[in-house]
């Protein structure tokens, strides 16, 4: 089955700096790559996603890039703010698997003042 | 607005007890999922269901079963709870044909 690896496990940045979280996947049949944010004590929520026919997608300070050849995708957060502090999960979905997602192990992002 | 609710936020059970975790969604979603979340291991899929009475094993189904008698409700059952099932359990749902999963608030289960 699909395997998703996520790095780093923890990341500390100063407010205003950029943060990058990287994930690799194993199944070349994966075609959907979402990112979820989980604030402390809250439920995970989708923040951005990308499909395999697109190389990059942006939404304000957040962007996701996908390299299908290398089978990796990354989350980029620019101008980080304290409210960006959370655990971020990447995930991948293999085509034809009824929305079944395989998640990475998570990255705890701490934005310091 | 999608709402996914879970029956308990915190639950404490004893080894060997039968445990039921319930999840309800109010958006007529066909797909429902049960995950467990453990530090350093991320979200691991236990079981999912894409229709009433349909179920498929996820990545870690051992020691668990599920029931989906109604479209809006998906139950996770621990037949005989063990201490290694102490974890945070998250339910999610999604609309067929879309991939966005909406999560419930989670149930933190402790098995003593």
C-alpha cells in the first residue's frame, strides 16, 4: 500500500520567516495530496490540496508544490505568524481508492515571537 | 457547515471491556472513516465505509470492528479493550466524488 514519509517532525521558526515541510510518497498511482492543520486540542482541518495534474498551488501565505517524478510534495508557509503554530499533516490518495488517505506522521511547527 | 460529532471526548475503560465509539455526521456523506492518532505515528486508518452496511479494512484493523447501520452513523467497536488501544480516536467523513475529509473532535480513550 501507499506509504507517506514527512519531515521534519518538529520545526521552529521566528515570526515572519518561512517554513517548509516536505513529504514523499511511494505509490506512483497517487493523484491527490492534501495538507491538514491541527491546532492544539482541535480537530484536523484541510488547509490546501493539490492534484497530480498541477505542479503548484497557492492560497495567500500558503503554497504547495508537487514533483511527480521524484514523488514528493511540500508545504510552504511564508511570513509565518503565531497562529500558524500547529501540527501539520500531509496525505496522499491512490486513484480509485474511494477517498482513502494515507497520512504522514506530522510536523509540529512552532512560530516564536 | 459540515458537522461531525463523536459521542465522547474522554473515555476510560478497563482491559477486556467492550467499547463503542460513535460518530455522527449531518451532511449526508457517503464515506466515513475511523483513525487513531498517536504521537509520532500520525493518523492511521482503522476502517472506512463508503455506504451503509459496507466496510473496508484500513491499515490497522486488528482488534477493532465497525458498524454502519445508518448513513449518518459509523461506530467503532473494541471487542476486548487492551492497554495498547489507549489512543486518540478520530472520525471523519467525506462526500462521494470529493476527497476532502471533515473530522470530528476526537475521543481520547484510556484503557487501564
